[in-house]
C-alpha cells in the first residue's frame, strides 16, 4: 500500500506543484501556526458554586446519556474552577435529555479517479460517514427558576476514499491527506474514518462544549494556521506570531491584492484570522461582535475565491458559531419592552397587545420562510434576532410546523426563543 501511495504522489507531482505552498501563496509543507484564546462569555449566571448534572434518554441511548453526563460535569469544572459538583443540595440543576443520536450505515459511491495507466481503474469507491446528536438542556435553580434552556446539535459528515484519505474537500484535500499518510505527519484521528466509538465521542464532545458555552465563561485554546507568501503575508505572520494582531491586520489589509483571486484568497484568510484574534481579545461584547463580523466577511470571501481550500472551511464554521453565540447572548440581555402593555385603559391595553402580537414572529411566518427556500441557518438567525415572538408550540402547533417542512433545528430555535421570553417575563 505504501508503494502505491508513493507512486500516486510521484505520478502526479507536476499537478501537486501547482497546489498551495509549492510556489504561490498557501499554507506550505511547514505551516505557520498561532494560538488563539477563544473566549466566550456565559449566557446565564449560575447562582452559588455547586451544580448537579442529570441526563435522561430512552433506554436504547442509556450509554450515551451516562457518558454525556460525565463529560459535561468534567467540562464545567474545567472551565470554571470555582464550581464543584454536588449531589445532595446543588445550587443549580442542569437537566439534559438526549433527544436523538443517529449514526446510519456509511454510504458508498463510485467516482472517477486520476488513472495511472491503461489498465488502471477509472473509478474509486468513496465512503461517506455521517452522524448527529441532539440534546435538550435546561438549567434551574434549587427553587425551580429556569435560568436558561435550549437544544444543541452536533453533526459529522465526511467522505473518505478507499485508502482512508479524507476526500471531503476535493482533489487538494485527498493529495494532502495521502502525503500525510506517507510521511506520518498526522494521527489516525485526523486522516482515517472514525470508528463508531470515535464518532460518538466526537459528537458528544461537540454537544458538551456547546452546553458549557451557555452556562459558564469558556476559554478554548485553538491552534490556527496562517497562510504564507513572500512579502506582506510573511511579514504579517511574524507580527501575528508575536501577538501584535493590530499591526498584522494593518500589514495584511494594506498589502496590494494579488492579481489572481485564488491567490488573494490567502491574504483575505489571514485578514480573517487577525480579526478573529482581535474579537477574542475585545473588552466588550459590542466590539467583539464587530470584529467577528469582519472575520466572517473575509473568511467568506476567501472561501468564495477558492472553495477547494480545506483550511478555509473550519474557521468559517468556527466564526459562525461564535457570532450565533453573541447574538443569542444579546437576545438574553435585550429588554422585552415590546411585550409590555402600558397600564392604561382596558381598550388601550387590548389595542397595544394586539399591535404587539401583530408584529411578533409567529408560526405562519416561520413556515413561509421555510417554504420560500430560505437557508435553515438564516431562518434560525431570524428567530433568534426577532424583537418579539409569539409561537404556538403546543402539540398541534408542532405537528403543523413539521408537516410544513420546519426542521428540528428551526423548531429548537423557536423553543429557545420562547424560553428566553418566559424567563424574561418572570
């Protein structure tokens, strides 16, 4: 197998020379790395210093619920050293319910491949592995007051060729993965298809991280790659590695754009990294959101210019998660003035209530957005950002939503929005 892989790389060496890091801008064989401290503020304030995690599920998912509870407890203790787990009289009870865990059988498809000779196979088998985990959680005080509740979802969707290389990001990703297999520069978990246990562990870790970000201030250490190129990019990279992010940003932004969009994509990517670093170092939420938005714009431009570059995709997802976090945080702090009826006459009060209800986002509007073909994430953001919402989440209301194509993710956002309204009204 090793000889076959080496032959593949040698045969297509001329093609690989045109890939990033072999002459033009890119990440290179020896990648420049920086460490970011990804700080996200909690969305709820936990009273006291003790907590208890309780996880329930249907019987078939009992093993998942048991492991999830242990992982969440460990994560919370790691993120906040003042907290401690308490079984008897906790200040906060964190109740979780495993709603769904899916790991369908991998799907195998045949796709064309680069032929190495007359008798070489023209197609190759590709295995796609998917999985998802959905968990509902609610944090309550000892007296029963709801502090926060939401549904979180973790997903996995990757494709691998018959040699075990991750091919989810096209030919570039396959060749880079193949080379790492040969040189031994990456671990099994980075390249090979995950086992059932590994996939479940990944999904649980994602869910646990998302729940923790709601309940405590989190500080995650990230290793991020910087794109390289002679001149401004390399100069900015040195400044970034020294922690001088504002100077690095100025260096990247004032550099003349490279003539080819596929090359300038790497400069835009580095600009995105600089803005992301500044966001995590910001002293207030408003400034952090401003920098995160700028990071998202530049990461998006980089992906649009060169969608095949796999190192562009993860930062974009990471930024989208951070932006969603801050928007949800903003929503929890926003006064619900529109929902308050002034104490006037009964007729004026009825008119004000009717006016507020008319402006509130409701089931019909959500269904209309879904049927219009609007992206699921956009619908979720609209729900989270709505100034006022009045959803029918009764059993009948949820059945109507489901029958009209409203997904579980959108429904979860509606429930979270309704929960925030309920807490604010108390």
